[in-house]
């Protein structure tokens, strides 16, 4: 995607260095974070300098390749330990584990094979997102208002994104659309990142409080909802950013189509249902404090809750397949039912 007239990917690797757009500095500052070794790439995933299922998948693949490059010849445990470390950064996004496994196995042949595999995972992620955009665009009619939750745009992938990719295609094809971006407390990926992306692309949008979705749906303002996913179980249950489940229930109540957009690398056939998906629990400070820019232009963290309060901070929830209209994948738009999902993998397995 273009930023200041330069074409960027969210994350890329040159030599042994992984480069990524620093998403903790956005939307206030556009800067590139450099991770010179696999530990620094792990840090970037853990601290959410890079986030979003596909982007952390690509970063984890690059981290695995970095570890394989760094491995001293006489220490066979180095790469195994590195893999464990990378896989312990964030538990929910399937793409992270998909990438580490693929690069780890390629590394059994050679360092070069591991690097090629990591680059291919990133390229494939961008290509899949593009296809999701082209297919998803067919569902969007001229004049539609679309609600989305969190950020499943190009910042959450290597390029294009998933939930936002059909929106980019619709806009490019001349359809008049309006996007309602849930702010997505506590970290505000909607208000910060989705809004930044849409503004950058010149697409009309409004940020809405997380609590406003039901009201807008009840007044007929929303034609469809598209969100991303971090892991999809074999039965079609989908884990996505906390708050998604609530939106899906409300959309169902008002008979509004609710789509999940995700590449097949997010589907985990080893997970029978959403009950088996591990939900990340993040630091309570993300709920108790907010970070933003003050009027003088300094980025500050401020307390926004009663001093001394405790909080809980589950980062994801699971939407049951019964509430999902369809899943938009790079292999087609499917009903979220076991047999349909398994069919997607027929040629791969
Ligand atoms: O915690 P994050 O920001 O890494 O959350 C992941 C997400 O961006 C969302 O859940 C998103 O809607 C789907 S993944 C692109």
C-alpha cells in the first residue's frame, strides 16, 4: 500500500534484518522498526509493534528464518528453543504457528530453504489478501454502509488486508461506500489503525464507539458487517478481536449479513470447535490506561479508570459458526460448515 507516495508492505526481511511499520506509533507517527535478530522480532510481536494475524504470521516466519541463520553449527537445540520462544509470543493467531512450522521444516534442508519459505509465506499472505478483496467486492453493493471491528486491513497482513480488502476493491471500482469503524477498546485498533488506513486511502468513514453498533443497526444504517479472524476452527467457529461476538449477535438479531474474511492459513483443522481456541489474556493496564497524543504533540499514557481498580483483559472472543453468514477466503466464499471448510483443503492434504 502507498504511504506518502512510497509503496510499503507491513513487514519484510532484507538480509538478516526484519523491517516493520511500528503500529504502536501509529497513527501519530509513521516509522519503521528494525529487528536484527529473532529475539528482537519476538519482542516486536509481543509488544504489538506488529500485530494482526497475517502480519504476525509473516513476522514469525521471518523470526524463525533469523533463528536458523543465527544458529551456531554445534548447537542443535538452538533452533528448537527459538521456535518455542517465537510460538510463546502470542497464542491465538493461527498464522503464527502455521509460519513457524513451515519455516522450521524448510530449515531442516538448508538455511537458504528457510529464508525462501519465509519470503514465500509473506508473498502468499499478500496474494491471498488481494484475492479476498476481489471476491469480497462482489458482496458489496453501490451505496452500502459497512461496519468493521478492530483492524483487519493491510496493517494486519502483509498487504491489502482481509476485512478491508473488499472495501478497497469496492472503492477502487467506483462504488460509493461508507465504513463505520468500531473504535475497538481497549487498544483502539479501529480508531487508530483502521481509521488511519481508510483516511490514507480516501475512503469515507466514521469512527463509532464500540457501544454504538446496535443502535446504528437498529436504525437501518448498516448494510453488512465484515471482520477478520485470528483462528477459525474446523466447524467454522471464528476467534477474532474481543467484542466481535457481541456484534455478531446484534447483526443476527437485525438480520444483517455478518462476514468473516480470512485466508485459509487462519483455519486450524486440528481445532474441532471454538472451545479449543486459546484466548490470549493481556495486561490489565491496557484497560486501565490509554495512550494518545496531547495537544502539544507528545505521546502520553494516562489513567482513565478509578485509581487502584483491577481489570480483566481477554483479547479475543469466539463467534459461533451459526452467527456467520459466510467466510470469504482466497479459495472462495464458503458457508461456515465443517464439510465446506474441509473441502478447501482437499488438494492440499
Ligand atoms: O490483537 P491484534 O491487534 O493482533 O488482533 C488481531 C486483529 O487484528 C483482529 O482480531 C482482526 O480483526 C483479525 S486479524 C487480522
